[in-house]
């Protein structure tokens, strides 16, 4: 059976600045989806990560479907009304375009969708991150799909033996989507050369070379390009199928123990480690740290089981402790050097304007 898994995610307002949506907001969006979807959806699930709420919608209408996206957009609009009524900060923050036309791509919400031939059993993982951008998934995807040190399945299982195809996007190219396809393991060094620059080159999708099936899809939209100004971080979502022709769940979760440094945190302008947290975790320290959650599902004919909260397991407590220590360590150097993002990647323009004002006070010393 062909089904579509659609994740649509947005920040439409939060309590205490950028911490978490209110219970009423979340409930309003959930109820809107349930009560107005009619026959459109097979199932749905809603969670939040920091100040971003993400809906997982299953259906059989394909990707970028107008009716499904309209439903999601209307649910986010209904949530925004609650955000306004409750005085939440940044009400409607990510709904940067006004009128819905064909689908929500390019309107602000992050989208990750896959149309799949549902397997007899269909395990998959739904990741959502806050206070960071889509390049945050470069390292985990590289490790999980291309490195046998992380993924023993690459040598243990014939189903993974041919490796994976990476579709990588140059997100600085705004006129149209600009992508390259590279295969692992043959082109591993080319993949590495691009992915080391997560601000520019972002994994968009990953495909099995054995079966041809799609394994993963990342939301690659950049709010700054859509809105033309700073509107917070993109806070990307990631959908990955697991087992059989794909890495196992354990192999896909393992890279998140690194707590790697990503762009984001406070004012979207810092380098901070990514902390794996339970579902529905608000952010806190330094408007972060950048947070990632993971809901694991099984699904049959598009109907979802309840999620398993992948990062709620006690193992991740020690990862969180180490990540917190890394966060505090880099924060000790404040705005200096690599603690803050380079000028071109800053979400705020204030510092550039300040330096511009000082320009005429510079003098050439001639002797
Ligand atoms: P189980 O025997 O618990 O199903 O383990 C299967 C496995 O190989 C997990 O990686
Ligand atoms: P969000 O994109 O999560 O709203 O982040 C805004 C921000 O800059 C927090 O300091
Ligand atoms: Mg926000
Ligand atoms: Mg956010
Ligand atoms: Mg954001
Ligand atoms: Mg088992």
C-alpha cells in the first residue's frame, strides 16, 4: 500500500519568550486536525520540541498535497489565534507568508514528507529540533548511513551492503533548489567535503542503493530567505525509516550521543551542542541548548501506534549531562571567536551595523 508520511512544523508562539507552546495552543491545533480532517487523513500525531509544534500526518494523497497542507496551515492559524489571545511571544512567528496558495512550502513552516510503499511492518523515526538549523542533521546522517564504525549493519547485513545515495542541497542558492547526488561508499570523501559545511550544504534525503527506497528526508527551508529578515531559527524536522534495507533504530540513534556543536542557541547566533531530550521538552539554558527529540513509530496501512520516546531512556541522561557541560564550557567565552557564529551567518544584523558606524573613525597610520 502506498502511503504518505507528512511532517509539518512551525513556531506559532510560546510561553516565556521562546520556551514552549502553551497547552491550550497545542490542544487547539490537535483538535483542529482531528475535527476538520474528515476522510483526508489516515492518522495524525502532534508533539512539540522547544517552541515548535510538529504534526505528523499520514494519508494517501502524495507529497505537497494541497488539501493536506491547507489543513495543516488552517490548524496553525487556529493555534496562532490562541497564541494571540494568551499573549504568547512570537504569535504566528513562522507563518511568514499571508495567503495560502498551493502548499506550505515557502510559507514558513518546515516540511518533511515521503511517499512510501508501506512494508508489512513499517518502523520509522520522527525527529524534531529546536534552536538550530537543517545542517544539524548532517553529522548524524553521515554517521548512520555512511560510517561502519557507527553502523555495523553496513558490513553485517547484505541489505545495506551497496550503501546509500545522498541528495545534498546548497541552501545558499535561493533562486531555485540546487542539489547534488553522491553515493556512499564510493564518493565518501566528496560527501564529507560538502557536509563539513552545514551552513551551506545540507542533506535533503537519503536513499537505499539496494532497494531504491527512500530512507530519510529533512526539512531544508530557510526562514531567513523566505521572510527576508531574521525570524528565528529554522528548527528542522527529519523523518527516517528504519530496519530491513535501512540502518536499525539503534544505528540511527547512536550518532546523537556525540552532542555535536550546531549553529543556533540564543538569538540563533551561536555554536552550541545539540542535546537529545524527551518529547515535549521546553528549552531553557541560553535559550537552548539546541534540542532534538525523537518519536519512534510503527505503522500499518497508515495507522500509527503510540510513539516510543527514543531519548527518554536513562542512557541519554549521561549524554545530556555531558552535553550540558559542553554548553557551559563554550559559553564561558561569551561572544569571542567560535562561541558566536561568523558575521555572515548571524541572525542579527546589529553587530554589522555597529561596525559600519565605526568605519569612518578608523584612520590609516602612515608613519
Ligand atoms: P531482538 O532479539 O531483541 O529482537 O534483537 C534484534 C537485534 O538484532 C537488535 O539489533
Ligand atoms: P526560535 O527559532 O526557536 O523562535 O528561536 C528564536 C531565538 O532566537 C531564541 O533566542
Ligand atoms: Mg520562537
Ligand atoms: Mg523554535
Ligand atoms: Mg524557529
Ligand atoms: Mg526483536
